[in-house]
């Protein structure tokens, strides 16, 4: 029987540095080889650190309780692509949620998350924020490189255009929230600064906005952080102080022992079911409070 390779925190940290800072796969594999003890071990461990496209969705794309489709809609400066999903035959108008992807773009995992949101009783739209660049490619390394070319101002404007589109959609109650993960969590924070009409924001391990901009935030916020995520967590204290100083409505939760991307169930090494389930239950209650 082949023994499952041991994944250490140092390996997870190296992967995080590769996917968010260096984007240099060769150097990452060299470092992983040193940590694992051999090239063969590193080759076995790397896929366990990454997201798996083979991981089954928690909510199938053909779930009979939902209606879903790929759509296009007006962005701030051009056409946006996205995945729109909603409960089938709702009893009345529903609140809407923008589901913002990680720095891999609009992939199957984020589509699955959008369906989970819809099953909780919301209209969910997962935009492809790489739409201005032609859309999300199948190669994740290529997608990550593309994010470095995005204009953040234009990207935030596309987020606001998405909010406006959902607020006026037939069957909507006009209230729109946003949930984002990693890069998407950072975009939720920036959207909260730029969009005074956003009704609620939930950021999972997202980079914080400049403290000087926090005064502009109107939306209630729920901020989820992983206890072992030193890179992102370095900005928590300044963000908390700015939110408190501005009298903002917010909640911060830190999940001890969890890694960055703990909600992503397609990553065997970093997914933390207990933390993910607790954060999700809090998120759903938060959206029901502010978007109902």
C-alpha cells in the first residue's frame, strides 16, 4: 500500500506564497522538493495542495431545485460574463448575492458555491472578473497571471455594475450583498468602499482596503479569517481599528488552526470542514438578516 505523503505547514505556506506572491512554479517545486525530501514526493504532494478539478460539486449543476445559466450583462466598460443561479419557483422577490471568485477566476468550484448560496434562498450571480481579458482560461497558472494585469479601479466598477444589475432584476427585492474568497474577499472589501448601495459584504480571508478609505463603507460586513494565514492577518488590527473608529457595523471571526482558503473543499490540504461549516452558517444568517 502506498503511504500518503505528509503535508507540513511549511509546504502549505510555500504554496500560498507561490499562488499569491511569486507565481513562479519552478521555484515553488524546487522548494517543495527540499521540504518533501525528493522530487517524487513533491510531485505527489503538489496536487494535494492545489484545487482538484475532479472533486465532485456539493450541489450538482442539474439540481432540480435550481435554475442556472451562463449569462452576459452590462459591465462598467463592456460586457461581463457570469453564472446566474436561483431557486426554482420562489414564493416572492429574493435578495441577491454576488459570488466573487479567487484568483483562479470563474471555475467549477465557484459555480458550486453560487448554487449553495441559491439553495439558501437567494439569487446568486458569480461574475467572471476576467471578462475584460476574454474570460477565465482553463489553465489556472495562466488565470493567476491574468489577475496581475487587471485594473483594480475598473474591476471595482464592474463589481458595482454587477450590483446595479442584480438590484433591478425581475424577481429581486432590490437588496444585494457580496461574498468573496481570497482575491474575491479583497474585492468585497474594496466594493464596500466604492458602493454605498451595497447591502451586505462577507469577505473570506480577503486583503483589507486602505484604512483611509474605510470611512466610506456603508454596508454591514462579516470578515472571516484563517488563524494560520499570517500574510492576510497582518492587516486585521488596522482594519478593525478603522471600522471601529468609523462606527461601522462589522463582525470579525478568526478560525484557529485553519489555513488560507479553508472554505475551498477542492483543496485536500487546506480545506477545514469544521471552520467552513461554521463560517457558512454565520454567513447565511448574516445575509438573511440584511438581504431578506
